[in-house]
């Protein structure tokens, strides 16, 4: 009976660890997407500023 309880506890622990890893992977994937979007916005803003500076110089 004691072995069965330990096995059940170990299995529950593994499920909790697996669930936590899945949540972490989802969050990391979402953050990677957001940082890629932010990088594109920064590049676009820098390009716009440079074009405005060139237009002002002309």
C-alpha cells in the first residue's frame, strides 16, 4: 500500500512539472513573438526618422 501511495505521489509530481513546463514554453513563445514585433516597430520608427531628417535637409 505504501509503494502505491509513493508511486501516485511521484506521478502527480511529474504531471505538475510537465504542466509547469508547458506553461513556461507557451509564455516564452508568446514573448518571442512580442519582441519580434517590437523590433520591427523600432526599425520602422528609425527608418521614418531618417527619412524625415533627409527630407528636412533637402
